């Protein structure tokens, strides 16, 4: 089976004229006879970019969400309205209210922009689980990721309440795993659970460490220099052939990854496409 993965939404754009960037992420996975949308971006560019790249989302039957942040789930409503009902896979915690608590005392809502009942009324059929599971042949969701790498400290400044008292553990953060002829391919959303935590979780669940490619947001743009150092050290043990990063990786962390993994590194902007 051959898969084609195309980035539809991302912070920056590649060479395809007329495409637009937004803070967010979405990737389309296509194979002979099927397709799956991984995240939906904020909702400003998904349909536009898909049209510019001649990607027909009307025939799409399934969507999977990495977590319940607006920049990964906001495009679900316009997708439903334009392209009809979809089955939506996710973690039960995707509708948890969540906030960024700013130094000024202001709280900014970061969660799903629409309630579950409203999206269901627009045609979403939610299939929610916190378990590692196969959602389509050779395509799995990690479910809730085990947190075993002590150096992956998680986010600061992100909370479950408006007063900044209850830190957001991001239990709903998950990634997607594809089994291909070249090995496992991992698609990240924001990877709030930590890149190394996620890879080790996948290895524990599948019994495999042959990860051919990692694609998406690594969230390394928000970590300390020490955590980035430790991540690079741990990542070198995996011998990944393709490391295509985007979204929340950050410029400095992306530059470091390119330096450390020159043969594997790629920038997954809008329009980036890879066939595996």
C-alpha cells in the first residue's frame, strides 16, 4: 500500500501559488480507495488550500483530531458545512475547556471553538476513545500517551481554568501511526505529550521501533534549551529516515534539527507532500 501525505494547513506556505498559511495544522492522507484528514487547522485555510491543491474533501469520510485546541479543530465546522457529514475520531477529552493565562491576568480560550452537540447537529459523528486503537486498516491512533521521559516537562502557561490554578495535562494529546512497507510513519499534531514520550509509547504498543518518518508539530518551539538537547540525544537512537517538522516546532528548534539530522530533515509547510 502506498500513502500520500499532504500538508493542507500550517503556519507557513511552500511554493504552490495561492495557498495561505495560518497558525494551525492539517494533513491529508490518501491511498488507493480512501483518505483520512488529520486535524483541520483553525478553519480559515483548509477549504481554500485543498481547492488550490486539487484535493477533493467531499468524498472524505473520516477525520481524526490530535487534541482539542482551536488551531487543530476549528476547521471541522466549515468542513462539515461544505463537504457533508464525517466520522470524527478523537480522545474523550477534546472538548475540555482550556486557556492560556497571560501575565496581564487575561485568560485566552484555546479549546474547541464549538460544543460537541452543535458539531453533531452539523453532521459530525464522534468516535472517542483514550486507547491505542486501529481506526482504519494499518492506521492507528496512539490514544493517551504515557509520560515516562522526565525531561519532557510539558507546557507552562496553559490551564484548565481562567484563574491559572489547574495546569492542563493534555491527556487528550495523541498522534497517528501508519504501518507502511518502509516502516512506521508517525503524524504528530502538536505533540504536547512530548516527542520522545510519543515515540516510546508507540514502540510499547506496537512492539516496533522501525519508525521511517515523523511528520508534523513537535512542540519543541516551547521547550527549554536543555529539553531540546535531551530530545536530540534521544532522537538519535531512533534512526528516523524522514523528519518533516512544522507548526509548533519553532524556527530555532527546526534549525537545530536540520543541523543534527541533515539527511532526514524536511520542512513540512503548506503544500509539502510525501509518498510512502
